[in-house]
């Protein structure tokens, strides 16, 4: 992995940006799993909202974990910042792509992603290696 970053000259210096990348990866994995569940079972699109919140929560948890582990300090802060930015990016993309409206699910999604991101940040900062 180090050789690739040296060849291309790419290194992500920001812990929050790194967490957002990992949130996007976990969101893609969750979307594929939900698509397979929707196709292969009797689950209807009307009953998908708790599953969608779960996928976004897991993505924010993973992103908060990575961002706090990379920063090595202030896990709650970096995790919650990751959850907040993740939700804002998600809302901006959904508005631009499908002209989505502001509904009552938006504050619930914001609460879920901020709390799970903060929890992931708490786990990530404690999982990181630091010389204390």
C-alpha cells in the first residue's frame, strides 16, 4: 500500500476525509446487500426504512472509527464530525440527483449518523496506537 501512495503521490492527510471515504465504501456494501435482500426476499420497498437507517448508521460508525483512529485524539469530535459531514453529503447528493425534499426522516438520519459516528470515534481512538 505504501508503494502505491509513493507512486501516485496521493496521501490523505485529513482524518475526517479518510473517514468519509470509508463511510462511502461501507455505504456501497450496504446498498448492495439491501438490493440483494430486496430482490431475493418478500421484503417490500415500503419496509426498507429501518434497514436504510441501519446501513447509514453502520457506514457512519465505520467512518467515525477510521477518522478517530487516524487522528489519535478527540474521538467523539472526529466521529461526530464525520457523521455530520456524511449526512450533509448524502443530503446534497440526494437533492441534486433526485430533487429530494426535507422530510421528518432527515433529522432522524442526522441524529443516527452523528451518534453512531461519535460512538465509532470513541472506539477508534481507543483502538489506535499511541505512545502515551
